[in-house]
């Protein structure tokens, strides 16, 4: 039934499971999260930017994940561990492949 497809709590739980799996896979595929974390920790407190900006900063150091979905999991982990926080602002993404999607703006805590 269509009504069974819509459940916010179950949706959030499924998201968390998927993000944890991607993050776990990233850890075993070259320690991406650890390397990327070390780069992010050099970003000054109070910095404001997007997850896409963080990706650009990390990639400049030659660090890339085993799969592009690991970026979303990595940004979520930064939020979960209160390294960055959402500002409530949004902007469009710049990467051509992102098709100018709306993207949250974060602040480094």
C-alpha cells in the first residue's frame, strides 16, 4: 500500500543505517574519513561554507573516498560530532554534476 511508504521515523532510521554503512566502508577503503577529518580540523573555527566547499578543500589535499556517496556520510558525521553545524542558510551547489542543487551552509564550531 502507498500509505506504508511514508513514515518519517522509519525514513530517518533507514538514512542513518545507510550513512553508517557508507562511513564504515570509507574507513576500510584507505582511511578516507580519518584523512579528511585531519584536513577539516585545520579549517579555522567560525569558517562558513558548504559540504561542497569542504569536499573541495579535502580534495585539494589529494584525498578522495572510494565512492562519491561517502561525502554525504562524512558531512553527516561532522555534524553528528558537532565539528560543523547548520546555519539555517542554503545556497546552490557549484559542481557541474550537482546540477545547482540546493545545499546547506555550515559553520565550523
